[in-house]
């Protein structure tokens, strides 16, 4: 059994602490907000991000990296993508070469266009070469915390590392499959949030099941197109981190990105929607990054491009739908 440090106490980080506690000798959860950490220590509940679910008594809570990192075998990063570099940099003096780094953040870094595992390498690399894996798949935090059967992938180019983490973290309600394609897994994890915003737009406009099904299918084509251009494996797109997570995020009522799209369909400005949300909808920031990557790799992402224009306030949702439907006719597999 491993000692686990979870960095980030949003809904996903808290759910992972709950589901993984029985599998680990020790779990320590880093919480950014001091007031929230104090309440969690007292009530054992994250009343902001995951109310209604009690943390096991074995989960230790702290706002100090000095309390969380020493002795950890696995460092599980679950912070929002826009904070990842800063948080990893702050942890740098305390991390050790023996640690396994597992990134469970579904996003891309603005400016650098790096995947989250690449941010880990970029920050930790000057000290030592970290052993890194990526955790992703169709997961709503509340379902995971409730013990609903869940399957995810643990992806790494280091097959032995992936198998070790798979063995250590799999349990009765949380099943891990290994995957050798972190590029495809991370691109899919990020871009599916953008497609989920589009799905929310379709739902908000009352376009019906035909439109949603078509959107998911063509959205999957965009995931595959960009992931393959970046060196990913097309087969990953048919798996849990691709199609599985895409379907969940586009159709599930708990999807924050889908909710953003529903609100956009009502005519609300993106800044207003984001400002009113307690939790992060990664797809909002990912959209602009995806467009930069599409330009860099010469990839066509028509759905993503329309969402980018909607988020910028340069196109209405109905105009975006019309633009997509009136594009030049083409072969499905082109």
C-alpha cells in the first residue's frame, strides 16, 4: 500500500481522496483555502466543492506542502490547469525522485500550449527526471465519491509505472486500465470539455437528440484529428478517455462545461457565466488553447472554432449552428 499526496481539494480531488483512502496506507490532501481546510478538518466534509460526502478519518488535511509531501510515494495533481505550473513550482523543493507523479487535471496550459504532464516535466525536470502518468476517463466526482462503479485509464510511456499505479489504486468501485498514450489521453481530456460546451449550446437551443448525437460524433472527429497531429494514438479516442469521457461530459447533468453552453444559449456573456461559478469549467480556457494548437499543427476544428467565437462574443449560438451546417460538404472520413 502506498502513501498518497493529493494536491487540490476541488470536487475531483476530494472524491479521489474518498475512493482511494481504503487503497492507501496514508492519504494527505492539500487544500488551498485555509478557511475551507479548517472546516474540512472539523466536519470531514468539503462543503464548497463536494457537499454531502464525508472524508474517511484516515485522510489528513492541510494547507501546507510541508505536511502533505514528505514520505509520499504518489503525488496526484488535481489542481485547475491555470494554477498547475505555480503549484508544481511551489512544491519543487519538497518533491523527491522516488515519487510517482500522476496528473488528473483535464486541461492545457495557456501561453505555452503544454499538456499537464509536460508542465510536470518542465517544472520538475531541472531537479530530476520525474516518472509521470496521466489519470483520465468518464468521471463525475459525486458518482465516484458515492461509490458508483467507475472505470478510468492510467496512461504513461513507462509501462511498468502504469501497471504499478493500476495495481495500487484500483478497487471494488474504481477500476484502472493501462494506456501507453498520454498524448492522446490528455488531448482528449482537454478538448472534450470544449465539445461539451457545444453540446450545452445545442441543449439550450432545444435542438433535440439528433443534433446532440451528431455533435458528439463530429466532436470525436476533432479530438482524433488534433490528438493524432500531436502524436497521439487514434485508438485512444475510442476508449474511456476519448469517447467515454466525451459522452459523459456532453450528456450528463453534472457537467460544468455543458452548463456553460446552456447558459451561452440563453445569451449570457461568457465572463458573466464563469464569474458566477464556484468550480472551474476547464473548457472555457481550453478553447483558445485548442485553436492555437490547431493553427500550429494545421488541423481543422470547426466546432471548436465556433465555440471560440461564441465565448469571445463575436457570434451568437444560433449563428454558430448555421455556420456549421452550411460548411462545404465533405466526406465523413476526410
